[in-house]
C-alpha cells in the first residue's frame, strides 16, 4: 500500500492516509473538535477522523478516552475496551467499540494522546474491522504531533 502524508499545521499534526483517500469537510455536528476527515472514495467501509481539543494540563489520555467512551455508548456503541497503546511515537490509550445492527457492524478504534494540555484523537471506523486493522495500525504508528503543537 502506498501512503500520502497530509500535514495540518493549523492543528499541529500530520497523518499518513492511503494513496487515493480524499479529505472531506469536517462535520462539526459530530464534534466541535473535529479537524480532519478522510475516506476512500471507492470503498466507503472505512474512514478516519482526527480530533484536537484542549483538555487541561493535568488530563491524561485515559481520562479523555473515558469521556469519549461515554459519548459513544450514548449513541449505541458497546463492547468497549480501553487499553494502553503507543501511537505516533508517544504513550497513549486505545478505545475499541462497536455498533451492531441487522447483522452489520461499525467498529470504532480511537487512539488518544495528550501533549501539553492538548488532546489528540485518531478515530478510525470500519464496517470490515479485521480487514482494516493493519491499515489503522499503520496510520496510528505514523501519526505525527508537530513541534508547534507540543
């Protein structure tokens, strides 16, 4: 798979997405902290959203993930689990959950890290989670918090 790097200096991050993926308008109804949204125009089973928000100087990635889990559970997601995860070269946590309906699944994997009072979340969603897992892991591994945002 070939990758393209998309830098968002305004928000202090860079993300690698598969070549051919396109950036869509952010959906501020989804979250006022949404800063980027990427999809494969040929395969709507996968998408990625990046969130960036102030979280306070003492907040941890685990605390941010717990708040996100509560919000997701309120919209019907279950089967949630939070685990330690390194992503973008920093310590953080990973939240996994899923919403099931009529034999279908929408699985969400969100990576959280906090840097100097700023929370970053890489939110990955897929209707084919096993297929998407290696791709999402690579996106998380290569995610960059840019020096100006630290």
